[in-house]
């Protein structure tokens, strides 16, 4: 018996390289990119829809990559808001990867884009290990999933710097105290930023967009 | 079950690198940072299935965990973090903050995922 030792290169090195290439490509075109992930039905698509409107009001042009297992429902919603959009079906894959994003970028006129939202497949866990090359990552959860979401997925939240807790207007109806989510999050991630939102009403979104640095025209980055 | 995608990358990268090393592959030892969100059990299952028909068929996948270590740009602390949870049946996780001064920290260990070594036996045909 004998051992062959390796240099410690990451198993996902190919993915990391592709993610870095996406990052550089978007930077060169002065596109600010935000990856949005979270559980099914938490409000990811509504967040992006509202952000398209809000950022247009700030003089920014938004494009989207809409990923779902199947269908083009989200993609159509983004087009209806006036965004340039690419639809991606991951079929049986539970996550987007950097290679898929690279192809999606080919289909977007990046010169005419200031902000790109990449909406991942509805899944809180699997996308976490697959970097896409975005500037920032936002995890969206909602109070209707229960006030123990952070406690149940602490590793995700310990490493996520922007968290949206959506549907806070429904908290009394589902018997959830958002403060518990806030407290859990600050315990697992003392340096992260959490935003309580009611996205259907457009509440809490401006604070998130400001924190993401999407406050003014693209000349800043 | 994104472990299948991870193991697929692992096998794709490892098989060509073993081409110059004859012998039967007995074990593939992977080191996984504790911050990675990957199930050891699912990795082992995925490996058993995806290795079929490759040079790695029949080898054991061994997953070793690497503990989290951080360094603090504010006070110079280097070492392990404080932990969250751990009471009752819950496992605990590292809190990425300086245990000494509370500042944001740099992660030095805990996010890695790599093949450390592969153990080969010198015969390439025997089963035992």
C-alpha cells in the first residue's frame, strides 16, 4: 500500500474559476451583481420585481437571470417589469452553477445593464456551495416558514451577510415573533445585516438596496 | 443533494491525475472544512454510485473534518471561534466573529474541500 498526496486544490476549483471569470466579466462591464437565494415561496421573485421598479427610479438599468427547475414564470414577471431577462431551467439540478450563469450572460446586453439580479432555484441549502461570481449574496426567508429558520440552518446564516426576512406583515397571523429570528441571526452572524420586509407592500426594500450599495448611478463602481 | 455534483467534480478531476500511479485505489481521503454545507453520508453514497465504471470503483471515500480557525485584523487574535448552539441534540457551529474583541474576522480554515491523499495497493487485480 502507498499513498499519493495532493496539493490541496479545492474539489470545486473548476467552479470557483468559472465564478471568478463571471465576476471579472461583470466588473469589466461595470455591472453590479446580486445573487438571490432562499426557500421556495419566501419572496425572491417579488424582491427582484420590486427592485427593478425601485432601481429604475434611482436611474439604474436592471437585468435578471431567472432560474427555476422548469418553466418561465419568473422570467415573464421580470420582462413585464421592463427588465432584460434570461430564463434558465436547471431541470433536475437543485442549484445554479457558474457555468450556467456564464452562458446566461452571453444572452444579456451587459453594456446596457447597471445591476444584475441572479435569482437561484428555490432551495436554501444546495446553492450555498456553488459560487456564481456575484458581488453580493442575499438570502430570503419569510416569517411563514416559522421563527426557527435560522436555528435550523445556522451554517447558512453564519456565512450570509445579507438576510431578508419577508412577509413580516403576516407575522401575527402565523404566530411568529420576528424578533426571535433577528436575535438568532445576530447570535450566529454578529456582523451580518438583516432586513425585515413586506415586499408585496414594498416595505423595507430601500434599506436593503442602500446596504447593497445600489444607491446611485453606475459610475460609482 | 448537491453532494452528487460535488462528487462528480471530484471524480472528474481525480481520475486523470491518477493515470501515472498504477495500483488499485483503496481509499480517497477528502478534507472538508466544517463550514461547508455538505453531508458526509451523502458524499459517501454519491461516491459509491458515481465511481462505478471508473478507476475509483470499490474505493472508500473517507471524509475528514477541518475545524474552523480565524484571524482578527483588529486585535491580532488567531485561533478557534466561539460557537453557537450545541445544547441538547443540536450540533454547534462556529460564529465568525473575534472571540477576543468582537470584530469581524478572516476565515483561515474551515472552508476547504480537497483531496488530501489517495491510498493505492500495489496489485491492480486482486480483490482482497
